[in-house]
């Protein structure tokens, strides 16, 4: 229930999810909602006022630690990709986070009520593979207009005077109607590293990105705003980011999809990952220093309009 017995709106509800895993449901008055599992600090659902799901979750997603949940918004830290002794995409996405009951002051421009603060600290096991002390604070906010905001703050709390280095991504899976009818705008003409070609560097051609085969690209020095246009649904996702200069665009297509155990054979048709990231140039933090990376997602009704990144204009043109 989203209302108390007195009829008051419940903006933040602590409950249980799949297999009894703790989760938090965020709600806004107009009917928007989001769900966050403490396992992985993982956003698994984001719905608009029509109760339509805006994030993709694999039809075979496994809610069974230590396996990461496939879909939603996994958090990749302290690395994106595979490197050294660390597991693929780091360990933040398959650790048990806790609610941060005493977060430091958080500058905010609006009085949002639907938010939760989570925190992850190093364990002895993690220290064996990544020997650093840190505090990773995450705020997940559902705005009154349905925007979904994730703000990460990572602080180096080493007492031995050592800096540490990391890469990072919000591995966002957007739900799309038909991948062949989707365009991404905002990264055209930019340089990218192609993970399907040994990270060779290319320059993007054309006026937008469309999809007809497997794609795994890391775009460099990207703008703060990227649009994902679902032409068939007449919906545009707008991704805004801060502190995250790169953007990953990924779809496994048919052959790779069949090779992923917790991914349905046809799931690739209904998802697209566009990820706010910092990968090419790792972040280096000295003891006491803090890094902040923010992502804001919005979904607006829109007809296809090339180059149209302003959601207010997109709304007017629909």
C-alpha cells in the first residue's frame, strides 16, 4: 500500500522483495515509483504515472547472492570491465549495502521526499582483492515529476596515506519496445573505443546511433545530456550526467544473448544499455578526498525529432 491508514502518502517504504531480499520502494504523488534492493544498491524498477516499466530486467534475472542482478541499474565499482583480481564490473553490485542513517549534508535544490541514502564500506574479504578503505554513499531519489536521480559519493578513508584509483559506471538498462526502432542522440561525431575490436579507437559517423547488430562502445568526452529515442513507443529517455565523462552503449544482440545464462534469448530486442561512466581515465583519490558522480533519468512522450534533446521541446512536439 502507498498510503497509511490516515490517508497520508508513503514516499519511502521498506519491504521485502524476491527471495526475501530487503528492498525500498520510492513513490511520488502522481504515481511514479522506483524500487531499490539493498543487495547491490540496485535499482530494479522505475515506473511512470501509467505504471509502465521504464527499466529492463532480464526475464532470467537471478535474485540470489552472490550473483549480480541482471538488468535495472547495476553499479560498477571499483572497476568497469575485467581487470586483475577484481571480479567483472567490480564488487559493489553484489554486496549487501545498508541504509545510511546519518549521511553528511547533501545539497539539494528541491524538497524531494522520495529518496533513500545507502552506504557501502569495505569488508575484510574485499580488502584481500582491493586493499583500500573507503566510504561509498549513494542517494537514490524519485523526483515529483518522475525523474530518477542517482548520486554517488566515494571517499578515500585510507589511514596509510595511500591514494587509490577506480573506474565507475551506472550500468543502466533501458526498456525499449524494439531495439531496431531505437536511436541514440548526443554521441554522434564523437570518438569511441570499440570493445568488439580490441578497444580500437574510431570516430562515430552519421547523425545518430541505430542498432542492427551487437554494439559495445565506450564513447569519450561525451556531453552532459544524451537522448534515447524509442520511436515505436514515442518515448524519449533523457540521461543527464555530471562527473562522468564517458558513455557506454551496449546491446548483446542474438548470439551473445543466448550465451548469457541469466539473459533471455530474445531479451536483447527489448533493452539498451546507455551508461554514464568514467572508464578511459580512472579517478584517483588521495586520502580524505571525495569524488561525486551523478545521473538523472527522465522519460518524456515524444515523436521522433532528430537532434531533439530538450525534453520540454520534445513534449511540445508530441
